[in-house]
C-alpha cells in the first residue's frame, strides 16, 4: 500500500494505491475532506476492437449511502444513472480520451464510485482527480496526469474551485481540464442575475423583481478577453497540480502490461500509390458533393470501382482488397481535405474558412404547439418546440449533495433519430450524447430567460437532419422558440461549432464545421452566446492539447459567425406571429401580504369563485404577497389579475351588496357560467348573482342547459341578499 498526501489550493488530498480493488489494472482510494471516491481501471488485454474507435467506457456512480440517504423511488436500490452521473462521466471521458494513442484497441473500463460525500463537494472535479490518478498509475502506459479546475466569478472576482454554496453567488461556471500547459476539455456557462436596489421592505423587493420596474436582469454573457483571462488562470493551476502529481505519483506507477496485439492493419502502400496515380482528381470531385448521404454513397461506389481496377492490374494481390482500398481511400480523403484547407483556404463544400452555411428560419409552424421554430443551417435541421406550464409541470430531482429535493423549471430535451443521418435503425432510448447536447443547449439558453423559476418551460429539439453541430442548431432554434412562445428573454442566443486543422506550426480555424470536417479535423469547439458575449462553451480536442493563441483566435472567429447568425435570427424574430389560440398566459404580481387572506376568503370561497369565474389557476405566497395567475386565455388572466388587485386595494372601501342592490331590482345580465344547480349571471358593479335551476323549472329531470347557455342575455330580478350572495329569479 502507498499513500500520497498533499495540499492544493488549501485543501488536503489523499491518494491510497494498492489497497483497494487490487485485481483491477489500476485503482485509487481518493479522499478530500469528508469526500471519498474509489476509481478503478480495467483493461481486457486478451481481446481487441477492430473498429476504428477508442473502446473506452467511463462510469461515474453515486451511492445514496454516501450522503446518509436512501435511494429515491419505489425500489430502494441504485439503478439507472441520473443525469448528473451521466454528465459527470462524460466530463471524465472527454478529459482522458485525448491521452490514448490513436491505435489503442483494448476494451477499457474506468469506474468511479462516490462512497462518502459532504454538502460542499464538487463531485465532478473529485471524479476527474480520482480517475486520472488511477489511470496515470495503472498498467496502461499513459504517463500524463490530467486534472481539472472550476473557475467562478463572485463579486466581480475570479475564484478557483469555489465551494457549492459560493457557486450559488457566481455568474460564471468554467470547468477546464488539462495536463501541464495544455488544455484538453472546456465546459463553460454563465448565470443570469438581477441587480435590485436594496430595500428592507420584502414586499417592495418582490414587486421590483416581478414587475421588472427597477430590476436589471442580464444573461451575464462574458466577452472573449475576460474568458481568456479565466482560462489562463485555470491553465496556471492545472500546470501546478500536474507537476505535483508527476513528482509524487511516480513511485506508484505500475509496470506496464504487455499490450502486444494490434488492430488488423489494412494499410497498403501499393494501393495508396495506385490511388494517387489514377484517382485523386475523381476523389476530389466525390468529396465536394454537398449532400452528406450522397457523398457517402459515392465514396462506397468509388471504392468498389478502384478495387475492381486494382484486381485487374494486380490479380495476385486481392486478399482483403475491399478493406485495404477503403482504408487507403480514407487516408487520401483525410489528406486531401486537410491540404485543401491549409494550402488553398478552401473547404470540401466550397466555402471559405470563415463562411457560415446558408440559414433558413420558420417559426410557429405547428398549430397546436405553444410555439415552434424550424432552424436549418446547411444540411443540419432542428425543429425546436416549446411548451409552457406551471409549477406542477416542473421536473423533480435530488442531487447527492442536496439536503432535499429540488425542481427543474427549464428543460431542454434533445433527440437524435437515426433517420437524421440516413440510417435505417429504430429510435431507441436517450443516450449519453443526446443528454450531453441537450445539457449544452440548456446551459446556453437558461441564463437569458427572465424569471425562469416563475414558470416551467420545456424545449424539445427534434433533429431532422444532421451534418455538423446539431447542438448549436438546437441553441438557435431554442432561442427563437422561446421568442415565439412570448417568453421574456434578455437577448437572442446563437451558437456555432468551430473546427481546427493543424499540421506542425501551420493551422486553420474553421467556422460552422460539417460532419466531414469534424471527423477529419482536430477540434470540436462549440460557442454559444448573445451579441454581448459568450453564455456557454464546450471544447473537445483530438490533439494532445491546445495552446492559448489558437484558442483566442477561435473565440474571435466564432464571435464573427455568432453576430452574423444573430442578425438573421433578429430578422426572423420580427416576423413571429404568436399562436395566441393555444398559447397559455400567466401574470406574476405582488399585493400586500396581509391581503392574501382576503383573496382566499372564508374557507377558500373567494379564490374558488375567482378560479371558476375566470377559468384560471392561482398560486399565492403568504410570506411575500406574490400572486401568480395562469390560464389558457390571456384576456381572462388579465381580468383575474385586475380582480385580485381590486380585492387587495379596494376591499375596505367597497360598498356592501345591500348598498348596490335592492330586492325587486330588475337587470339584464350575461350568463357567465352554467353549473348543475344553476347559472351565474353578471350584474352591474362587478358582482355575479345566482339564478338557481328551481327558479326556471320544477322538473328535476330537466337540465338548466335546456334553457340557458353561456353568453345568453337574460332579465333577472333580485330575490334576496345574503352577505355577499345575490339570489336571482328569472323575469319575463
């Protein structure tokens, strides 16, 4: 057993090797404060994966007992991972994946289990620390210790690894992982906020926040220069910790396991030379096909034609010919795409390096949905649909570090059906990629929504076609869907995916990459934000790391594209026609807390009458006087608001029923509501009287609807007055 203990950023960390899970290829028992995680690495050394991908799987698992809890739900046992567990596993995966060599082909499993957790733990940083230490000291010969830091911005100052409680005050959440001076992965978002004049009167504060009279709500978008400062701070801390880990963990590194097998190689220099001599011109023509599906079909047909020609000229060399031709064609395709970009400044579809594909936007194309936006950029198309609801529609959840449950009022659900890329497969369960892309879009948009906790919003992005950055199409379509649902937002938010091709000291940054450039390029860098700055960012690098000069230039180039896209979105927003027939409405306002009891009435009678009369739902907060009225008809919601304000403001001065009406008075009124026992008829002075069914017919088999319907004008006579009740009879 070896135990390594050191202090970093005033927190002590302890790593115990060779004591737990000793049959794994690598393991570490990691402790930071009262937090304990076990990370293990297991490699199947006896089998290889022939397909061209890295067979790495990362699982992050939280145990309820770690926080002294029982698992939620009917079955008291951990089962399907929650969203936070899946997203944390993705962060670890994306941070460690660039370390593996391109030809690594052994199935590898990294498992991180949270065994003990306190309420202030940043579990994503702890999970990466543990997994990186286990991998670095394992039998896999990867001698680079990755680590990560989180940067917050609290009170205008950048803070490294703030606690969870301090993060609640932060306007920035920046997670950076790397090794030495190289950045490997970035996750970034900003938080919206309000700057309200201080007041000792809680009612004044609520009124200010809700009515937006003095509130200054902003998405807190971060400009590129400030973001680079935050990234430099993160890089400095990552480099410091990398040095500590390399020095202290060196004695704990296990002897490397013999990984002698390799993928079956189809590399054939003769076929590559054959293609170079005869087919490069045709290959360039195939690459420039704009349609992704058509280009794929052409490449397959082209490979078959090459194989046939090669077999005629070299009949003695036909073993695994199809595989070798395809491998050689892929090699030349990658070379050609990268040469076109670096040497000619041209891309496969003919665009310049900074050019955004053509964009078209349509809004509210679904008649019965609350709102919808169809955003098409090149061959990427997202149909984003918005649904508005109340507090009961919010998604409940509970994090391991939370003391109790919470509610998610803004949801972004991203769906990527196989047909969007021309695949003939059934639609399955939501995968990690879909969850991650939806989370990125949510992080980009949430900070722009004014009062996001006062309503429940669900955005669903249906990817109908995909050839590059459907997550950024989701951001653009989602922002427009919010506008088309009449949701108050500070700004429109647009997103664009950036790429990179790098050979030696020469590099080119690509704007709005398509799938071909993502596959054969060196970086996938997604940037979303408003005209004022960046609200969310995600970067994955295929190289060993990325220097800050390239990163800074990529941010500036992304800004140009973002402003271009926002201009088109602003134009589309100006043409939006709201779906008023189906769009629900809500009003949030404040009255004096002492008046809430009058709105409720004796045994809830008054509020029930308001709900029935205006067909609305009402939520009341007794502590601060907040009132939320929502319903399917804007006019009725506005009328209910006015009615409630009238109760609160004029209750004491309102004349009694006896002063307004006299027995025997005759009025013409409109039937407002039909019930089993009678009808409510609107009277002057904003009161309703009850016309009981017995005043119309004595036949119990008959219904009042046989005589009256809502909207009818009837002559009625006041028969009696009792407190706030007016009893009416039908006057002929």
